[in-house]
């Protein structure tokens, strides 16, 4: 490490923004599930202990997939996808947002 010079990371701001947005979406998803739990509980006639597993399994899946996604990107490389929708349209913006937040 000694003697090495600092090399700035290109697009550091965009990388930080995408990570922040992914974390915000994770929190929003957890909040949505928390709000929906009583409705799901009533629909399935489940006890509170049984329905709490829905939230627990969601959090565990997110915790497992986060490092796995990084490992897969390192192993196979990052793939860029072409989006054939007109630039600036709501559909394209939604696709881009979905792609960024699903990392």
C-alpha cells in the first residue's frame, strides 16, 4: 500500500446515489410490507407469529442477495442492457429506476 498514489473513482457521485436509492427502496418496501401485514393476516386467517415470517423472510432474502449480487458482478462482470423505449418517456425512466434499484 505504501508508495501507491490515489486514483479517483469515475462517477463516484452516481455510484453513491445508486446505493443510497437502493437502500431507500429497501426501506420503502419494508414499510409497504409492514402496512400490508394486517390485511394479509386477515385474508389468510394467520396468527401474528405466522404472518411475521413474511417480513422476516423478506429481510433475510434481501440480506442474502446483496453480497451475492456483488459476488456475481465480480465473477461474471456487469452487463449493460439496451432499452428500446424513447428517451425521457415515463416507461424508460421506470425501467432505468427499476434497473438501478434492483442492483
